[in-house]
C-alpha cells in the first residue's frame, strides 16, 4: 500500500482527467505503472451536449448524412506522412454517418435472445423492427456492430481425460457468446463490469465518453439511457489519445492479443498496431453523433486491408471527430442500411458454395441502431400466444388514471370510454368544420322548404315579387322595379315582344 501511495503521489502532476494522460514517475517502470492503473476504478470522462437541429429535432425520422470515405495512410507509425514513400502507403475506404438529431434516434441493442446468443447485425435490426415498428419498416435506418464479446470459448471435450479445446461461441450449447464490458439499453443495465475500458453513452441529453466506475454505470438516480463499452479511447477532445488509452485500459475486454500495445515496438502485432477492419462511435464538437465503419481483412504478417488504431485516430480527427471510441472490429465490422448489407465483411461464408468466393456477416452480441422515434404501442402484445420474453426494451407507457364507469339513465345509451390517452382528444379544426357544414346544410334546407311553400302551396309567382313594397320597390330600386313590372304585365298578356314599345329609363 505504501508503494502504491508513492506511485500515485509521484504521478499526481498529471491527472486522468487531463487529455494528455499520465506522466511516468522517475524510477518506476512503465509496466508496473500500467499494472497499477488498470486496477484503479475511477471516473475520467468527457460530457458534451447532444446537438439538436431546430428543423429536425421534432422529426420522427433521424437526420442522417452519409459519406463514402477514402484515405491513404503511412504504414509506419514512426514515419511522418510527408516522409512516407509511396511503397509504404496504404489505402482504406469506409462509410461515415453523421446524425444531426441523435436524441430519441440512437439505441444500443442486444440480440433478441440476449447477449449470450449472438446474431447478425441485420437479424437483430430486423427483429427490433418487427417488435417495435410492427414489421412496417426496417427497425434500424443504419445499424453497425457494437461491443466486444467472447468469440473463442474453451469447452470440455472429454470428461475422462479432461481434454479441452477452443470453439467458436454459439456452435455449442456450452459455448455462449458472452458480452464483454458495460451494456445498457433503454435504461436497462444488461451488464456492468469493474474493468477499466472506454465507454460511450447517453445520459440526460448529453454524450458521455470515457472511463466510468461500476457505481456510475448502475446509478439509479443518474441513469444512462444507452451505454456501450469499447477498447481504446481513440480521440479525446480532438487529439490522438491512442497511446495513452492503451497504457491504462484493460486488455481482457478483447481477444485479439494479450496486450494492447508494446511501447518498445509499434509493429509487434498487438491490438493497437494490427491491421483490421474497424467500427468507430463518437461525436463532433457540435454534438452530432458520428459512426465510422472501415472495411478490411484481418492481417498480421502482411496487412492486406484495414488500418492500425494510431493511423485511424488521425483520420478521425480529420473527419471532425471530437471524441471517439473503438468498438469491436475485424470480422465483426458490419454496416446495414435499410435492411441491406452495405459493407464488405471479412469472414468467409459458411453456408455458400464455394465458401472462399463470398464474405458474410459475423454473428455479434450487440449493435448500434439509428432508428425512427419509438412511439407508444396503442395495442401492446395483441397476440396472447406471441413471445413476451423478448429482450428488446420498449418505452414504458405513461401512467394515467384508470377510467371509471358512471351509472347512466336507462333511456340514454352509455358511451364507452377509451383507455387510450389520445382517443378523447378531437382537433379543434375538425369541430369548427363540422359546425360550419351543419349550418350550411340547415340553411340550404330552409331555403328549399321556403321555395316549396311559396311556389307549391301558396301558388305565388316569384316574378311578381317586386309588387311587394317591403321587398324592393323603394327609392333607389324604383326604376328597376318599374321596368320589371311592365315586362311582367306584358308577358302575362301573351303579347309578342316586337309589337311592344318599352320606354327606356
């Protein structure tokens, strides 16, 4: 304990909350310092207000900007870009999504069977749409893979000899695809851990990016709406944070290598410098959500496609990321748009012949979903035989007083009261329109009844209407009425028009 105190005291000049990390105390090895820091469970995060575009903040659909990104980068970390020879340059391409109104449109989802059951990104997105949007449209406008999970599971092959072997998760009942790191979906804490790795979450209308304590993750008074863990804080406050994050984060949340980086050899095939496909989640300085998925083949000895994390962080800064974390990559990196696969996964297909000709999605344990606003279901679970144990959390219905029935007279039929909160609300414009139409109908009916009475019953010739002094024949209209009166008398006598001389007035 005394040694730990001395280490922390000597490193107090540079806090975890500072973007430039922790300085190495004199006389203390970096390996020992890393060992100490990985066992310290403390907070260190950045909080930024979510951007809300006034023109789209109330929209039911997410405002998504899609860009295809292509970049060259230098394959040697120590070499500056200007000094990088063409023979040592690599090219990567990916997809960048910028969401201007992420509030109510961003979710972290586990498969319908839970984190222990892996599923393709497209399958989880489709299942989410079938339940939440009743199959009327894709559940996710954009969906990418998210958190890390246990892919290789050691199982017992022979109980007599205690022989074991590693198999892919999901291929056996005793090999579940367990989630790694924190995961919160719609305020439901699916999993929490004390391991120190970077997180990305939504809480109280703000993005939270960084390291969190287990108490903060499970907080009831200050809960997260959505939260997912990654490995390596890529960009912090607009700066490349890869080396600092690799020195303090826990490597057990990923299974690519036993260590995150080798500080003495940046080409040691560690988690940071390996070339692979990547999935990035973050936001810009204005609070817009940004998702970047980069294709690539997992390569160690000879990188064919993909990128290392140091080079990727520089590209992310150029693309406008203010904070960014690295999610599960490699064969897990997948992008699905409107229920269609738009990326090029690196895993070979197992159900297609020949298997080496196509690449297919890898089943994963969680996804990031950009979706329409989730509205309250007016008729929850209409089918009593449907599966009600789904893991997709839906919005909790707003509590309202239970309607009570009031005794009504027997001569008056009782009107059923709807339990829907919007059923009793009638727009005022509809009421005004109905009233105006009723007045027009009554007025038209009165006119027609009046005409029927005067013409049909009283036998009044309406052409003689001007003989009634109380109708028109007064002052201003006297001449007009006189002319009309002469014409009416002549017409009644059956005389021809050409035999009559009419005085012009």
